[in-house]
């Protein structure tokens, strides 16, 4: 699994352990939702401070 994190347009370097943690948590949250197919190719989350 490949995870990319950007903050304010800047890519934040992630080691393998951090990628696995973020990726696993994100996949678990997304796959627990109704209507999400298990055969997904990409999951994108955008968080904006308001």
C-alpha cells in the first residue's frame, strides 16, 4: 500500500511504518461504510480547517 500525505501543498515524507498505520486505518474506516466496494483502487481524503 502506498500512502501520500500533503499539507498545504507540501508532500510530507512518510516511512513504511507510518504509511502502513495511516493506510490501514483509512482502509478500515472506508470499507466499514455502506456502498464501498472491497475492490477499490484509490481512496482520497481531503481535510480543510474552517
